[in-house]
C-alpha cells in the first residue's frame, strides 16, 4: 500500500470500520480473539458474502506473536465455526499479491488460489491481489 495511506488515514480508516462492525455486527458473522492476561494477541473475522460464500476478512496476529501458533489456532477456529454455522458454504479470502508471508501461511493450511485480480481501494489506488479458498468437504 502507498506510504501516504499507511502513514496517513489507515488508522482512522480501520478504527471507523471496526467501530461499525462491533456496534452493528453483520448477521451470521464471527469474530474470535486470542488473548493472554487481557492482552490482545490476534483475531479472526468472518462473514457471509453476497455470493453465498464465507469471507475470511481479517486474520491478524501481533508481530511479537507471529510463529507462536496463534494464527493457526485462530484460522482453525474460524474455519470450524464456518463449517458449523454455515455448512456447505465455501470459505475464501483475498490477500494482496505482495503479502508473501500470508500467502505462504494460507497455502500451508490448505487454501488454494482460485482467482487473481486488481483490488481497487476507495482511497484511490489499486493493487494486485489473489483469492484463496479452502476446498469444501
């Protein structure tokens, strides 16, 4: 992402988004957090997409906790939740092409690339992204 966005409106943009999501959760959505003694270590958020699939929209782990297994635990929890709450619906995500660490993580956990496209951000820039999905059982 452009430095002008990362060093500018990104924080306000994310605060607005999460305040809205927490104040009025999307029907059928799931938010799961990992914490230790009240400290947030990571979270995963999923919700039903208009195309009837389940979008894994966010999976984040604090940088100091990367490699600790928290991301794997959150991903497994999110996928299990989706299977229980939305049986028969495929889980997918969108990841920026340059996010090679996340791509490797998702591929290690069974996700398969299903599409590639250009993501157009409301802030006026475009970046290539991939779509990944987990095979339906």
